[in-house]
């Protein structure tokens, strides 16, 4: 083939190079499938790499680690590069552990994983249409600079986050809550350096009442180099009431990166955004950019340790918590999550709470529901299999769930587990000459366990 020529057919095409996409592509290739990964940006890792979404939370219940496999391999590779401390206690008391990491290193880790597995990567390409044969998805139409082309795959995996492929292929999808169609607010994350952990720790030890704390209280702040901080509710609400902060937020929230003097701030919030409408997203980007500078000034004035802190970077775009959700062969519910339900076709586990940020300005506040201490729940393979369309699996935050269950499954470690399951399922279905919908989940589970997944 000439310098600008390439083939048009692969065994598996994965759309979306976020963390679910990289694990899907890696798993498919390691299990023998000729795999293409299509990404609209110029790097892998998704919002964790480009939008400063971090830390990863969480790989653990309060009793045990519940996510392993390729997700854990990502962490292990980051640790080998001194780009993550691994899993550390969540000092904010929300989940069992958090996993700080360096976003630039994550891009390289993601790239190395997929390329070492033999995956071909196509950047700068957006899916704008699909190729169908009846109800069978055969390929995707991608837009490059100046032209379009159709890429064909025997199985496709939608890891786009917004279920773009599934939606265009005719799979049923839902969006937002039933009463008004609203989705969770968007946030623009930003990184601050020059944070004085010593000054903050001294204050925290004297005033633990201003913080949300875990079972061990304030003591971990004194012994743990990297911390997660949630609190300062009164001073925050006072500043919002005075008009000093142009946003609605319940508490101050920030996390160390892998460096004690550097933190990621998760406080901006733009509500009532249609995340599928570029005009509305443009409005959100504009508002969020203003918010982060106001938030930093608030932190300098009111939160110990930030007096000399400065802005290093902000996300390339707002982080989207919720978008389309595919309607699959099974739809995971809040009852499944909170009851720590087990499924015979489970392909992943999670212990993350139901975490719904206030959707509208007139609502009382955030909605959080945690599992019983030490519990975790299963996610069945059927949640990755859309109705109506053959030759398609989904991975990441667009799997089949209700709005409430989605608020638990949407986080990065769980999405990486979905990716590994989808990629493995695609490769196994091809080996057996069947559609992914027909795959025996016992077969899939056996391979996943052999390859490090922590199933029950």
C-alpha cells in the first residue's frame, strides 16, 4: 500500500479512545482480534487525560478490591513511571480509596498499551454516520480533514461516551431523567500548584469540624502525603450568597495529584446543559471558564494552603457526567446497586455510590446514596448489549442503566472494566462465529477472570 493508503476492514473497531476505549481495544487485540481504535482527539485517555478528571475513584469497596484486570494494569504502569502512588485512602470519607495520577503520563500509558497489543490507532476522526445491512452494523463513516471514509468492522464497540454509534445505528437510547430530560451538570476541572499542604494540615487538625471525614477522622491528614478534601461548607455558602462565586455548589472539593503541592479542583458547575447541543455546550464552556478564576480567588482568600497557589492548567473542555444511555438487554437499576445485587452474567463490579449532582438551580442539593459498608454490586454483560442492533457492544458511561444507576457506574475504574469486558466479548464472539448477543457469558467470565478481572 502507498503512503496514504490503508485497509478498510478490521475484526473489531472501537470508537472512542477514553479509558473504556483503550481497555476495549487492548482486550480485543490481546484476544486475537485485528483491532482499530478511532479517536476524535490527538491523544488517548479521554477526559482523564485531557480534561483533568481525577483522581480515579474507586477500585475498592470498604472490604476489598473489586476492579482489577486492565484497569489495574493502567495503574501499575503509572506507578512504574512514578506517575501515581497507586490506591490511597480517601481522606474525604466518600469512598474507600482514590487513585491520583499524572494526566500526561496517562496519555503515554494508554498509547503504549494499545500499540503493544497490536491495535491500529486513527486520530483526528469523528464518526458522523454508520454503515448498516438491515439490523447489522457493518461499519462507521468518519470525518477527517477534508474528506469522509467508511471503515468496516465485524464487531464494533461504542466507547464514545455519548452512545454516538449506537444512536446512529438505531439502537434505543435514553437521555436525562424522565420528568424533565435534564442530565447532571458539567464541570471544568483545573489544576493548581503551590498549595501548602503543611499549612492546610495544621488547620485541619485544629478544625476538623469544617471537613467531611471518614471513619478514621482527621488523623489520616497528618500521616498521608496525598489527600482528598471535602468541606468548608459554611464559608462557601456565605461567599455564594454574597455573589462572590457565580455558581451553585455544596462544598469545597479538591484532590492531590501525585504531587503533595499540586491539587485538582472539582468545584465549577453549570446546570441545565444539553450536552448534545454544541450551542449549549459553548454556553457552558464560557460560564465554566469564568467560574474557575472566581473559585481560585475564593480558595486563596478562605481556604488554608492556597494563599500562594496559582493556576497551572484547566481542562481542554468541560467534563460531561451524563449523556445518552443505551437501552440494552438488561437495564441496571438503583435497586440493583443499593442491594449489592449479583448477576450470573456479571462482567464487572463496583462499589461507587449513587452520586447525583443537583440538576437544576431550584433543587435542594446533591443526592448521594452509598452501598452498605463493604458491599459491591455486579454489572451484567447484558448491559453492554444494545437492543435491536447486531454486531455492536457498548462500553463506558453509555451502558444500559437507569439515571440513578448511571450515577454510580459512570466513573473511570468501572468504565475501564466495561471496556475490557466488551473487547474480550467481541474477540470471543468472532472466534466462535456468533454475534456478541449470542455469546455464553460463562465463557466470557472465564476468560475475564483468567485475565485479571475480579469477579465473584
